[in-house]
C-alpha cells in the first residue's frame, strides 16, 4: 500500500468518518511514530508508520470482498497471462485487488470465487479442507454403469489415482450419442475432470462447474457476478 493521507487512514480503520478524523488531527489527538501531528496534509505509510489515538494503535483493517462469478468459456483464471488472453478479472471490475480462488480452465464454464482474502484462498485451495466442486459434464458416447463406478472408485489420470468421487448420470441421448453426467470432487488437479473421462475412454464435449462449496451459479447468467457472504 502506498502513502495515504492520515485522515483517510483513520477513517478506513473504522475509527470515525474522514471529516471527524480531520478534527481529531487538528485537536492534536493523533500521534504518528510518537509525535503529535496537527497538519491535515500529513501522509503516512501504513506498513511502516505507527498511528496512535488515545494512546492506542490504530490498525487499518482491509475490507474483504467475496465474489461469485459464472465464468464463460474463453476466459483464463490467472491474474497475468503471458499470451494476453481474456481473464476473469476483465469481467469483474472492483476497486479491491482480487484474485481467483483456484483454477478453471479456459474451455470450462461455471462457478469461481474471487477475493482479496489470502487466508480464504489458502483454505479453499488446500486439499486438506476438501471443498466440494460439482461439475456437469457432457461426454461423447453412451456411458455404462461400469464406467460410472470406475469414476466413483478412482482412476489413473497420469501417475495419480483420483480420490473417490460422487458420480451420477443426468441424461443419456442415444440419438445424439451423448451422455450428461454429474461429477463431484474435492480435489483440484489440472484438467482433472477431462482426464478422468479420458481414463474411461470418453471425450468431454462440454464442461460446466455448477457449484463450488455451497455456492452455485444456477441463477447467475454466464459472465455475471455477485457479492457473496462467507460464513
């Protein structure tokens, strides 16, 4: 964070309004690094300077935001992309410096959360927390019960055996020779769903993450986002 005006820092910390913060400064009630400050033009570095009010340190509390986006196909989930492709950050314009929580490949649509809360990102991406992710998958061919069971038990996706998954058939269209299935996993290996389907000889035609944790995008149009509350 760059230097900011002292009254703004006080207001952002939730102590009082910016106008009243100016009054506190003019009244000599604010100290910066042990010295009383009375100039309204004073700027501070929040990372280095210590601000006191009534002999108590003021700590700036960043407001955390949590955003659920229904990602369309064609957008990457990286902050910076070496190929200059469209990013999910092009769809979500907020003043906070947010990052995507986890990955969703360019050709997969659906639920992804963005936030400026680093602890939340760690919790939701670390395997030990086992956050469930629900995918609706359209595959070429008619899936057999034996193949569904293989997905449930775990398959080799290239030197790694997937953990047990929840799998069910949503629809089979013999005329079009396609099947729609739902797969729920709590892992996050790169292109995992596609590799799981490859492992049973089925090509993925369309992939959509309908839900992550308790947050679904069934009522959220593609490309749209909304703020969510995190319990």
